[in-house]
């Protein structure tokens, strides 16, 4: 068994999931390979020279002649035009960060934390101050979630190591979560969005059926773990309220312990220490614990609605082996730009552009959007953009539609 080269562990989770997309002819030279064959790898790695050090031990090179190709769903003309678009974005300096923007985001999160503490300190621990404090802290948690997302995608600093360090601080000390856990899930999602068995975000553990293929398959097989024709109703009971305070919180803690992510665990512990030192004097141990879970409950609603409005309403199916550009467009949609929408969603209202260029700083996504629209129009690819309220309602419409497909297949096929 060979040893990992120094520094390899921290990039492997990201590299391995992007490498899953790679099935066509490859060159062992990282720059030539990344720019001439696969857009997935290039999308996630701003520093090709650095990641190139790890290609050889990972056995990246020429595809053996006898290996079957899975490139049948890819459009070479779209790929060529997309790479030209990326070059245009680089020439426009759209991958250059405005550091003041991210400092202000961090400052407003710290300000929210301070306002929350002052509210309960000055007005006491009555119901009204407590509710106000909880909503303010849920807001700071949601905004910290969007901020850690930026650092996790290496979209702030030029050197990956600085992004990794600040990522651990934001997701660990400000949120009590794990950077490694987030990387493990999130880059699978980006490499294969809305693909069953490859995107963990569509692994609903039999609680929901999504898209058109899955409900019909479940119906044909007479699978009925839950009454899926009512999933658009019970979504309000077990979706937004429980994802973060129950499922994610349990999964994060267990992942850090089982995989011995002691650094992440130390950062997470620092969050809980800070939180309980701050609020136990006002609520006691049990009260502070209940207060924390109520904050998680509020944040979970925010997180679920924002993250699902861009994906769950789109095509969710098995692997179609499309080109990078087409695969992202079929799985993502946008929400109209406004100051509120940008802040509320952490600029994930530009989900299409974010998926195409995950290392692009979020404040530049609106600048590349018109060019992406033009490329979609050129190739007849639908570019979906909708108002915020409609995007949120479409989540329920999508669940209802999938539930009807399941019921029809369950009863008649």
C-alpha cells in the first residue's frame, strides 16, 4: 500500500469526484488534459500546477484503447464554445476577488452575532427578546453558511491553503460544522448534479421521490415507504424543519468522529463552547440547548427553500453523459437578481453561473450571466430564470407532480 504524498489528502475528495466525470481521452500533462478534454476538472481547480502534483500517484493518464467510452451524450461544439466563454471570463478578470466584499460579509455576520447577544443582555430572556435573538442568530447562521460556501469553493483567495484555512474557521467556529464533511458531499453534487446514485443531494432515503424517472420506477416496483402522493404536504413537516437540526447535525458529528477529522472537530467544539458560554448565563444549560436547536430549526427552513429552488424543480435522472455545459443547465435554474435576492440566497440565485464556474467569486456571477444566456440561445438550451416566489412555489409543484407519477405507476403499471 503506497503512502499519500504530503498535502494529498486535502485535495483528494475534490479531485476524485471531478475525476468521476472523466471518461474520454486524457493526457498525463495536467494543463493540456484539463483544457483539452474535461471541463469538470478545470472548473474546480484554479491552480492546475498545484493539483498536477497529485495526478501521477492517482494514476491519471491516457485512457487504454480497450476502455469503453461513455461520451455519447456530449456535444463537441458546445464544449468548444464553453471553453471560449471561460477564456473570455478570465480575460474579463471575473475570477479576481474583491476582498472588501468578503470582509463586509464577515463583518455583518459578526455584527448580527453581537446584536443577538446585546438584545438578550439588555432586554432580558423573556419570550420576545428570545424570539428576536433567535431570528437574528438564524440569520447570521444562514449568512455564515453562504460565506463558508465561497471559501469551500476556493473562490476568495488565489492560494488554496488560505481558502481551506478560512473555510474551517467559518464553517467550524462560526457554525459548528465540518469542512471535510461539506467538501465530501458538495463536490459530488457539483460534479454530477441531480444524478441518482452520484449526487447525495437527491438521495432522499426513500422519504421523497424526485423527478420523473424515480417515482415511476418506485411505482412499478410497488415501493411505498411513504404515501408519496402526499409528499408535497408532508414536506412542510419533515423537510425544512428537520434537515439541519436532526439529519445534518447527526451526520456531521458522526462523520467527524468516525473519520477522525480531529481538526474539524476542534473547530466545531470551539463554536459550541462559545455559544454555551454566551447563552447559559441567560437560559441555563437545558435552556441554551433548546435555544440552539430552535436556531437550527429556523435556519433549516431558510437553507432548504433556497437550496432546493434551484435544483429539485429541474431534471433529476440517471447519468446521461452530457457535456459539462449541458449537464449543469439541465440541473440548475436561476432566480431573478435583486439586492434582497442576492443577500437572501448568498448569490445562489445565480445557480447556473455558479455551477458552470464554481471558483468564480459570487460578486462577479451577474457579469457572466448575459454571456451564458447568449450561449444557451445559440445552442437552443433553455436558460431558466424566475421570480423568487415562483421559484419557491415550484418546489411544491415539483413534489406534487412526482407524487402523482408515483401513484399512477403504483396503481396502473
